[in-house]
């Protein structure tokens, strides 16, 4: 992932909007992809990505260059995403309380995005938020364990254990399918969340 010129960061922190727009263009696609997989919704990811950059602009004067700018920015994005998940949970709880006897209806969500994307979203949605965000940072965005630990505010050992747990849970999820998971996900039944590329935790900038 391309890093940001420190001169550009300092200019944006001083209020230079043109400089900040360059920062946004450099990082917006990576931020959106992370939030899209964290939140499971295109529109929500777009809204939270905008909120991320608003927060980042306000907080730029506090950036100390002790970590890479992308690591700092993903920390802002992760916090904004978690805030959205909490707000969504509150909205869902309120809706459940107001709905007397809701009947859940299953609708085929393959749509135009295709069955593969639906399966990827379902696999990620099966993970708890802490495992999901860790997996996305390492496997999708290509952050090193130490960088992911900084973003999440946890020890590096926690990142490693979450990665192990996330991968194991995805394997269990795939094997609990309708019998053809091994044909759809490969011999080990593991869904490929990076669009069919070989498993590797050090490869940055993967498209989903």
C-alpha cells in the first residue's frame, strides 16, 4: 500500500484542503473495501468512509508520525466502523421491540453481484466482529501483524490468536454447508475472501 508523503500530511494538518483531497484519493478505495467487508453493506461503507475522512481531517494535527499514516487512518476507519455496528445493533434492537411478531423471510441475495460474493459476505458475517476486522486487516489489506495490532489497539499475540481462530471458524463454516462446500471453496473447504488468490498474509492491496 502506497504511503503518504509527510509533506502532504503536514500541509493537510495545517488546513490545506487540496492536500487533504490528495490523501483521500490515495486511500479512499482501501478504506472503503475494509469497511465494505466489516459492515457487509455498500451504502453503509460509503457513509462510514466519509465519516472516517471527516474524523481524520479533524484529527490530523494530532498525528505524530510514530506509525505509518495508513495504519493511523485504518485505526480511525475501524473505530468509525465499530461505532456504526453499535448504532446498527441499537436500531435493530429497537425495531425488534416495536415489531410484535416478525417473521423472518429468506430471500435469495445472489443478485447481480453473483453467488460467489454472497458466499464471501456470508462467511465473513459468520465471524464475530473482533475476528472479522482482524482477518480483513491482515488478509485483505495486507497489514503486518504489528500494524494490525496498532490499528486494533491490542498486543500482537492477540492478532495472531484471532487470525488462527478466524481461519478455523471459516473452515468450520464452509464444512457446515450443504455438501458441496468443498467443490466451491477448494479442497480444504476454506472460502477465499481475496477473490481466488493464493493464501498469503503478506500481500497488500488485494481486490475483493
